[in-house]
């Protein structure tokens, strides 16, 4: 009887070891996916091809379902081969746009330049200015500068001068013309020498004076 009890005790001591070994067997209790890949460099992600589509936030969409992959993406339809996205014809951005936002399918202009730039200076819309004495300019709503250059008339003298802040030359000594190298005033006849009397052309101040010979005083004709 004692022999049988002793053998039973040995059997009981062996059984817990067998149970413990079976409990930690990897075949009966496979490790989690995170444990399986902890020693690998590449992470394993679920493959949704043919099953659904995933957006940027990780939300899964069913086949045929319409969704936005991301905040700034165009709408897509989930297909077997992945998202099939719309490609709309977006409006062109204004060339003077200074602030563009990409918060939707198409970029959107949020701010357009409201001034004109001319020769390194900025002007407000509809502002008029004179960059030089002969130019008159305006900043148009299109952000372009349109200028008009003054067309000066032909001066009525042969010795015009340019005054500060004036575009066209002025005749400070009044209308005149040349008689040879001598400047004579217009409107009167001038005796330029003993034999010649000259006067300016009427209205043609830039032409040489008209001269006529008179009887020379103190000289006899041969």
C-alpha cells in the first residue's frame, strides 16, 4: 500500500510540470501581431485592397462609397483598385493674388493686391500721380498703371528754356527767330546791317527770318 502511495506522489509532481509546459506553448497560444513584428524593421498594416478605402485619419470606407481622402483633396469613390478621385477644372488664380489657400479641392484666392507698383513706388487704386513733369498717370482697378505723356507744341522762339516742374519749354523772351546768327524778336522789322532788314515768318518761328535788301546808306552801287 505504501508503494502505491509513493508512486502516486511522483505522478502528481510530474503532472504540474506537464501542464505548465503546455500552457506556455506557442503553438496553442500564438503571440500578438505586435509581438511578432517587434523584432522586424517593417510594420505590418492591414491591406484593404478589394475591401475598402482608408482616408488620412484612418477611417475605412466601403466599396462604392464617396469620401474625401484628406482635408484638401478632391472627392473620391472607393473602388476595387483603390480611390478613384475627381479631377475638376479649377478656376485660374488671379495673377495679382497675394494669398492662396489650399483648404479644398481647388486652390482659392483670398486676397488680391489692391495697389499698383510703378518705378518702385506703390499707388492706391484710382490714385493719380505725375512721375515726371511730362507724365500723368493713374492706378487702374486692374492694378496696372496707365500714363499719358504731354505733347508739347513747337515753341515760338529759337531760344526756349525749361523751367523746373514744367514739362514743355517756354519762351522767356517772347517769340523770335534767327537772322543769320542774330536773334530778332517777332512782330517787328529789324535792320541787321546797313543793307538788310529782316522779320520773322508769321507763325513759323523755327524758320530763319525773311530778309530784304534796302538801299545801302553811305555806299555807292558800282
